[in-house]
């Protein structure tokens, strides 16, 4: 997790909409460093403890359907950096070529094992590797593919001042995002990408920007606990 001076930021970040968020985060440089240390220690411990579980899941995925165990896709993280996210594959091979990047309720590309993994959020476990490398944090704005980031307003781009996260307050509120997408699709008749960019993404960003305003290490811990409780529920 890197902290840059204002004049070191990529040009697209040096605008008046982002500046207030940058100034707020600059007051928490020590907390940001602590956040990275906690991320690494927790990710290392969880990887060691959960490696047998991940091995079993990997075998189940291979038995269930043809294709690789991991799903790796380019996403955008801190300061617009591109990286490849690790997730357990929950869809058929080459699903990206058979439909949009966003899944819908009842999406036929999702495998039987994929349904189980998604319901329990177990497909997210391999992102521990991304946390170890520093491309992600446990808490932060969920990483998007570039075409959705390209649709960000200047203010939305402020969410890239911190690394992408495995979970967030937005993830908890939108845990049933498939159902929200389905509702808008029926009401508007627009494509999946259009619905996501025009209706869902702006609403999610309200929570993501609020997170930046209230950033704290204790706040991150609360979000992590609330995420576990939401998954159990």
C-alpha cells in the first residue's frame, strides 16, 4: 500500500473533485501504514490455516466442470494500476466471451459448484494472494474491470486512492446485487452493462466515497466482522 504526494499522483487524479478526499486520507497516513501491516499478517495467517480448505475446493471445482481452478481477470486497483485478481472459478470456461462481465440472477454460465461457492463467498478466498502482494486490502472498494472504471466520474476516481478490497460496506449492502440488477433490467429494458453503469454503480459509489470520509482501522475491523456475520446469516 503506497502513499503518494499530490504532485506524484497520476494526472487524472489531480483534480478538484478528488482533492478533498486526498486531503482527508493524508491525515491518516499512520493508519494507512497500520492497515497494510494488518492486511499482510492476517492474509499470511489465513492462507496458512485455510490452505487445506482451498485445496479441497480446488479438487471439487475440477471434478464439477471443465476448465482451470482459478479465475484470473484484469482489474483496477490503487492509482489506476492494473492487476490480475485471483478467484475460484464459478462459471463455465470462457464465460467472459459468452456474456457480460456482470452476472445476472439465474445466469446459466454459473456452474453447480460455482453456485455453492458464491452463496458462501468462498470464491473470494484466493484473493488472500492479492492481499499478500499488496494489490488488494481486506477492506476497500471492490475492484472493477477497466471498462467500468472508464465510466467513473472524477469524484468516483477518488476511491482508487486506496487499494481495492475484498469486502466493504457496499458489498454488505449489495450482497444481493444480482436481484438489484434483475429489477433494473426488467424496468429499463437496457443491457446489463448499461444498467450497471447508469444505475447500480452510482449507488454503490455513494457508500464507497462515504468509506473514504470515515476511514479508520477500527472502522475496517467492524466492516470485516459485519461481513462475516452477513455471510453466516
